[in-house]
């Protein structure tokens, strides 16, 4: 039997101070996690990554926009002892 694990991670650009970016990222992840919870979707973790792991350059408006995001990762973990 499988046991899905969902992680919600919030990210920001690098415009603000690192501490502020961390707070914003946590708030983003919390909002999405709260929405999923209202739909009865259990979460494994919620993380605020701040400006870590950018997916684009923060030197352009478009790049900064791409870096302000929330990622939802679903992992399917098998529980061999429950089969």
C-alpha cells in the first residue's frame, strides 16, 4: 500500500532582506497548505525556502516573478509491511 507524502515549499525573489524573504516564503506555503487542508489533503511538510533555489535570474522583473512561487511535491512512499 502506498502512503503519499506532500511537501509545500514557498520561495521568493531576493529583493528584500533574507529574514523577510523567509517570512514571506513561510506565509506562502502556509496559505497553500491551508487551502489543501480545507480539501482534506494531508501534508507531510510545509517549508519556507526564502530566496534559496531560484529558477531564474533576479536581475530582471520576469526572473524575479518566476522566483516568487510555491511548489507542491508529491512523493509516493510504499509501506512494504502493509501489503
